[in-house]
């Protein structure tokens, strides 16, 4: 089983200062840090010091503190001491528990979405998937498309609770992958293609099966990696 990192130094990433806009500085800081965490620019376990982050973003400590507290409330950070946090590292059991919950929710969501899906938007996702599958791209492009595709389906289900719950579970799964050497972009593109094809013909049961197969394949890859 891969060991978790235990860094002793604060994260050394470079962060561009924030611009003063109508959006609050706390909101901007929250958005910037959340993106860096989910894009794996800050690794699991990395310390984040309030004062240093405030200096790098060019803001006072108050909005920085608000952003960190919000991220901790969402489970992305854990408190280390009075002045610093760390990116939360998800354990193996919690990862699989999240994936089982995703399977229940996302299979139901995609089945509900099949007769309601906007076919024009679906075709746009199909074109993006094909483009990424056929050329070189940054890994973050794959993650962003993956996030948008799954939440597109959740929103199309018509259940107003599904998008929030599914996004939360997906964030947790991403935290586990922060310290896992797992890369399966070609397989993801193929599996997304199968989901798209089922939605294209509005086949709820085929869409449910394609989503289940996709999520179980993700879990199988993790199990294989843990045994290596």
C-alpha cells in the first residue's frame, strides 16, 4: 500500500496575487486554493500557513482565514495548529466508501437523465471527449472535463440534491488520488463514450449499466495499484 506523504515544509507553490474585484477577497482566495488543491498543485498533507498565503495572494489575513475555514468546512483541509492547515489525505476505506455511494447516486442520476438529457449539450461533450482522446493535453484538462461531464448528468437528472451530493463525493475521491499514482485517461474516455452512446438513444438501463461499469473500473484500478 502506498505510504502517505509527511511533508515538514510548507507548500512552495507560486501563487499570483488576487485582483480587487466585486467578488470578495475571501471568495477569490477560496476559489484559487480550491482549484490548486483539486488540480493537485498542492499535494495531500502539505502544510498551508495562513500568513504566508495571505502575503502571496496580496491580501490581509482576515479574508485568507475565512477562505481556509471554508475549505476546512468542506473537508478539503484539516487544521494542523493555530496558524496552519494541511490538505486532507483520504484513506483507502473512505475512498471505497465514497465510490460505493457514488455508484448508488450516479447510476440513478444517469438513468433519470436519459429521457431528459439535452442532446445538443451531450454532443458537445462527445466532441470534447473525442478531441482529448485523440491528442496530447494536460492532465488537468481531463479532470476538468470529467468533473463537468459527471455534473452535467447529475443536473440533467432533475433531482436538485444529486448535483451537490455527487460533487462532494467526487471531491473526496480526488483527494484520495492526490497521493495515488493512478492514470487511466484513455479508459475514462472510452467509458464516457459508452455512457454518451446510451444517453444519445435515451436508454436509461444501458446508461445505468455504463455508469456502473465505469465507476467499478475506477475501483478495480485502485485495488490493483494497492496490491502492487
